[in-house]
C-alpha cells in the first residue's frame, strides 16, 4: 500500500485503511492508497510547523530556497517519463498530455526558483524623523487541496509558489490521483529539501481534506475544485480567519465573430474542449458564434469533431477516458437531457474498438442551439461536450458570455482589434484571450476567477503576494 510522505519519510496511515486506485482506461484496481484522516493531517502539520517556525527550512536564505526549487525542477525533468507514466495510469491521460503535464510541473518549479529572491518590499515616504518599509513574509504553513484533473500542473503552480515564498506545505491530493505527487515529494527529499518543508497526506476529501481545512496550525489554504466544495473550504477557514485562494471552475465562452480567422480558431476551439477529455476548469465549453457565420462554423467544426478518436491512455489518441464512473454518469446525464430537449447534435467522435468495455469513455460531442438557461449552457459538464449558440452583435455576445455564475476564462476571435479589446474589457473573467486560447495560460500568467469561479490568483509572480503576508515596519530615528 502507498504511504503518506511526511517529514521526508514514507509514513503509514494511522488507520491502516486503504483506498483502491482505478485505472480509468480499464476500470481495474492497480494500487492502494493510505486512507488519511485528521490524525495524519495533524502529524503533517506538526512537521510543517517545525520546518516553518525556526526549522532548517525557515532559516534558508531566499536564494538557497531558489536553488532547491531549481534542483527539484531538474529532478522532475530527469524522471519525466516515470512521472508521465504514473499520471497516465492514474488519470487516464493520453501519453502526450501526461508528458506535457510533467514538463509543465518542472517549468513551475523553474519559474518560482528564479522568483524566490525577488519578492521585494518598498520604502514609503512618511513623516520626517521616520523611516518606513514593507517586507513580505511567508504565512508559515500552507495547506493545498489538489484536484484530480491536473495533479502535477496544479501542484507545481500552487506548491511551487508557496515554497518560493518560504512557506512549509501540507498537501492533500484528490484520492483519484496521488501517485505522481508522492513521487515528486520523494524527489524533493532527494534534492535536499529540509524535513517538513513538503508533506503529503492521501485520503478522501470529506476526511483528510476536511481535516486540513479545519485544522489549527494551517495559515493559508489553496483549493482548486468545485464551487460547492470551495464554499465548504472557505466556511471552515473563515472560522479561524485563515485566508483562502479558491479556483472553482468555469463555463468559459469561445466568442467567434464572422470576421475571425477560422483556420487559426477552429483547431484551438476543438483542443480547448477535448484537452484532458474536457475535464479542465478553463475548458472552452460554450461556443458563441455570430449569427451570420453560425451554420458555416458549425459545419467546419463538425468534420473536426467527427474525426476525433477516444481510447485508452496508452494508445495516445485525441481523447482519453474520464476519471471515474461517476464522472461518466454525469456527462451521460447532460447528453441524455440534451436529447430529451431535442437539441441539435451536430457531430460526435468515436471510441476505438480496442477500448476496454470497463473503461470510462465518452464521445466528444458538438451540440447546437443550446438555450441560454439550459443546464448545458450554465453548468460545468467536465467532459468533452461543446455547447453552441448564436449571437446577433457585440452587445448580445457580451450578455451571453456573462450569463453564467462563472467567470474564469474567455476567448475572443475577431480580426477587428478594437472589438477584441472592447470584448476583453466587457467580459467578466479572470483571463481573456484574443485570437488564442490558453486553457489557463502559461506559467507566467496570473490565473484565477471572478464570481463563482473563485478569488485569489495563482501562477506568475502575482501568486507570491497571495502566499505572503505584507508587514509594515516603522522606524523612528529622530
């Protein structure tokens, strides 16, 4: 059975109980995780507190922290294929996606390695006889609840930023996807990270995750997941006045005007809904098309969607399986409701005949004429289902784009530069891409949402401010 990783050691779970790990490609159990609980979380917090409160980690100069993060980045690249294989087996990601995630994780640690000694304060002009400065200090111990859809990437962006700012970390990965992160923690220890700097407790969200959110000794929480669970996390943290960074998903629009360069737009639009089988918070899941180009764009997209192939991760096709049976049931529920409502199914991909019957496969699907208030236009499907609807003009496009509770990412496709900027300002989203779509964007780009997509920012240098506390120092010198 896989153990927790606490204080640079493998630590068995206190309960002795385990969680079966399924391979999404065939539905079979291939590993067992320790079923962590509040006792295990408390053990990890004690280790992190020692590291943060006078331990070896807290005594490192920022430049030394940076060197350790850079060593970890290099170690991730050196073990790239092993980590990608773990991610592929754990999450059902096609080979190319799993490898891209391992590369991205290494890049996060590389980026934050270079940022460790650049978190500068300021001096503030004040009353004569006083000198005033601001400094940034770590919170102390940060808790990180990592989802199953991009474990390595989100670990890199969240934990990388927290470590760079000088925090010690306690990480609770989703029970569906822990193996790559446990291996990275081992690599960190091999790279020379001090005891307690990085700790991982596996387990269920309602047990280990809730214990982490409730725990005294945690000074900041980073959570990526559903809006429902984000509310629970925020309420738990609020009882102790602990700050929280929440990234809670989206229903992101791709807004296509009639003058868009479709040769550039269409492959990006397709990728933005099928990447990771649509299990992406920033998936471009709503397609808003100017009415005069509506049928033309749908026709061109139909041939691309119909050509998509779905299959086991190892086959490295366009789309892999969904993470689990409950997720497959959820996606199938949306498709069934759309059929009952007589919505237009424009195109579907196909599942490779070799795909195991017990795998969690669904066909990429393009559905047209989706009403604004329909569940398919409002709710996060978390599957490769693209909902299309027409708009009349800029004002109508803005109204449709903003007509959900979410506000994470948006894409605007137009050759009119002024229109692109107007749309970027009017659409309520944390990121807006004009004539491109990053599905979250690069490592350097601050990422987070508005409305029910959450608050706070990770990625980029901006994340370091969230993982730090500003202190004002006032010196009277006469």
